[in-house]
């Protein structure tokens, strides 16, 4: 994209200030993201994104979701006079739409940039982990009076163990690249743990785990922090849809409390980081303890295993299928990703009692006397 192209798109939105320059920004793998700078010091800068409509084909519904959620949270923040929190602000187009479609059919959206907007890919310390827990927990609480039925499911079955297990069995039966014999150990791991993972969908069906409006992609870098490492804003709201609180808790633990990379080759380097688990849990419960029901709290620890297992299952399914979904940068990367997730999940299983004791003690400490 040239500066002229970016300026043309900027001018389609009802922002303030004069376009100065734009440049590629961020390390996201889904959308093309640009930072747009304005000429006036008093004017805000902006984040412009070209929406990947292959991953998110329901662009209008996704943007409607985001507007519902951000306006809902904004009202909550305005009632908190001393709040340092912010919310993403969708900039409307000149025709008052929430995204712009160019002559080639590409869809664009623009947000007002949050400053300083510090993000972390790796947990730098336990304080940041705790802040992340508070932020993601408060996100669920703030949306607690928004009915899940009002939010469009942009990726149906995103965290459905039943659907992912069905896809896995289908891939095994078809075995298009003759890889099944290579992954017998991983297949056995799935068979050994799948029944326990089905506890969560079973509890959902009985209503003990209620559907809520949840984020569904709670990586640490989807929180922006200020200069004092206070969590300011939850971002990347594309996957906001009906889900379980356990998904949001579990996915942060999966991504932030692992001692290894997602595709770590040396499995001995992968284990659950207990201090990070404790710090995140403390922050999360600080926000949610009086909001979540007893079953949601009781199954938080299993939720972290669930999200780790489901990602390992998805990587394994994709490997068997010929690496058709996840982008890979070298041979057998999806298999390595699968093995790393399963090793982390095994560490979580080995540490289950310790983690459950942490949750129980935090609940006891934070409960009103």
C-alpha cells in the first residue's frame, strides 16, 4: 500500500486531523494493519485494518458485534469516574457505516489509536499476569448483562470439543497424506484424554456452565497496557461471540503460562509456569468471583487443560489433513505444535491438584468474610 492509497482510505472515514503518513504495524497474522499518523498534535492517530474476509467472511456481522460490545463497555467505563480503562473506538465512514469497502471489494475498518498502547507477547512478570487476569475477567463481567443471543457467532463451533473431535476422526479415516502411522502416540494421547475433556461440553448442555459473551482469543498481546503496566484496554474483538468463561481463562493460561514456545522442539523445556498461573488466576478472580457461578469457578483449572488439548487436537488434525488450515514455515511444524500443546497439557494434568488448591485458596482469600 502506498501513502496515496492509505490517504485515500483514511479520507473515507469520519476521523479528525489531516493524514500525514502511514506504515505497516503489528505482527498479526490475520489482517493487514497500518498505523496512520495525523499532522496535528491535537488530533489522534489511527489504526487501519484490511479485514481478512477469508478467515472472517461475515464482515458486517463481525463489525456489528464489535460495535455492540464496545458501546456496551464504554457506558460502563463512563460510570467509573476515576477509571483508567479505555475501549476500542470504531471510526465510522463518511456514510456512517462501520467499515469501508473499496472498488476491489476489500473491506477496511479504522480504530482510534490508544496511547501508549504497550503490549506483551511474553509475560514479563507476575504483576502483568495479574493485570491481564483482571482485564480479561472484567471484560466478561462488563458484558454480563449483554445477552449472548444478541451476538452473532462469527466462527460457529470455534471451541467445540465435539466438532473438533469429529473433524479429527474424519481426518484419521481419510488419511489423505498417509500420516496416521506417524502420529500413533499423539492419537493415543487424544484417546486417553478425550472423555475427560467432554466434561465441559456436558456441563454446558446442562446449563451449569452458562453461555456468556466472551472474547475467545485471550492471548496476552490482546491487552494494551500503560506506562505503569496497568491494563488499559482489551483489543482484537473479532472473535467476541457466545462462549464459556472457561475458554477465556483457559486460553490465557495456555498461551501465557507455558515455559516453551508454541512449536518448541525440546519438549523437556515445556511445563506449566505455576507462578504465572497463580498471578493470572488471582487477577481473574479479583474481577469475577462474585459474578461467576460455582461450577465456572470449580472448573477453571480443567478449562486451561481443555483449551490446551483442543489446540493440540486442531494442530494434529491439520497435520494429518496435509497442513491445510494453519500456515507453516517449515516441514512438520503443525506436528511440532501439536506435541508442544500435548506436553503442556500433560504438565497441567500433573499439576492439577496444585492448581486447584491455588484456585480454592484464592476463592477463600477473596470471598467476603
